[in-house]
C-alpha cells in the first residue's frame, strides 16, 4: 500500500542530514518545535521533519480496511529518507520515535550515521505494556520498566473514563492541559502553547485518525525485537529530563544497553521540548552529529 507522507526540509541540502522522528500519535511540529529545528539548521545541518501516517498533513488510513503495524510506521521513516535521496542520516527520535530510531539502527545500520533518543524507552522492553498496566491500575511484573509518574497516570486515566474532547475548543484545552503534565519541572507559556495547539489542530487532516496508532500497537503489543540493542553500531546519545513523567529512568537503560552510548540528563526537562531546553538539546545534537561525517 502506497501512502502520502508529509515532509519538511530545513537548512542547506549540502549539509549533513538529520531525520527527526516524532512520538506516537504526534505530528512532526508537535515533537519538534520550529525554534529547535531552526537551531539545528542554523548549526549547519540539513533537517528533515515529517508527520507520521494518520497525523498532521500525512495520509489518513481506513484502519478497518487497511490495518497496519508499527513495523509499517518504522518503514515510513526509511521511505522518507529514500524520498529525499538520503542513503544515511543522523537519526533523532523522541518518545516512541526514539524506539523507532533504535529499531532502524538495529535493522539498517548502514542508514544511521549517529543515533539520538530523547525521552524514549529501550527497544524490546515493551514500554507500551508498562503504561497500559499503570493506567489500568495493575501491578507491574518483576523486570518491567519503571512506570510513569502518578501525575501522568492520573491525567491519562481520565481518557479511559471520560468522553474524549470533541469540539475544537475542547481539543485545544486538552492539549494545553496535557502540556502542563508533560513539561515536567519547567513552566509553560500558556498563551504560546495555546497558539501551538491551535496550529496543530488546524493543520491536521483528521485528528481522530491518530487513534489508529493505538490500534497498530494493540494488534501486537510485543512487536519490538528483544535483546538486540547491544548490536547498535552507531554512536549514540541518550537524552532524558530530570522530571520525565512518561518514561522515568528509561534513558539510563538505553545507555546501558548500547555499547559506548552517552547519557545526557537535562535539569528540569519533562517529556516535551519546551523552549527552555531548545538550546541545550540543539547544542548536544549538533555536537553529537559532528562526531561522524558521511
């Protein structure tokens, strides 16, 4: 099945390419704010940002007719590189996008010059199951990943017990409330965050389609390859905030599993890239991607 994926390119095409992979159910600009992307481009990188299928301006899928899996979402990232004529890139993933980035680094090492994960979980540890058990109030089996924070669980549990937001105002209010939880220990500019939520709402083809990412995960909650992170050859940078609410402590587990990986802990940072951390993160990614030149 061929689908349309919306991509954006920033910076000089002659520069080293960076592929930014957004989190689950996230448009490209939601995970990767313009100001952060601009810093990477200004630092001498060719930056590719894209919307996952069923988000933003990318194609929406009739899941009942054409079901897909996270394997397909992972392959979309490779297709984006192909469409831009890029054989290999510095791959940077946020949240579930970081899991996809790890997966690509394992399966297609020739496509990954360097690997960076931000606010992510280790491939093969089934973070989705950990979150689902937390939301359902179930005990975590021994050896599970650290669960989300109490505040994170309380916020998202409401989605299970309450009707989802339906009107434009309700959806934007929800995005603003979500940002307060995901920002961690840093304050948000509520006026600017509302403008961003309005922009994301209005650029999406069909906001309800992003729920298909949940269906893709539910079809096989154990889709990730297990016990393979030690095979990653790309120089790896792992970034986590001190106030990470969704995946606390998961960054250290990635860094432990990948030989030679560097772990960067950012003070105050939660699960989202708030303006206060843009410069720190951009500097770290620029420094890390300067270690390997294609």
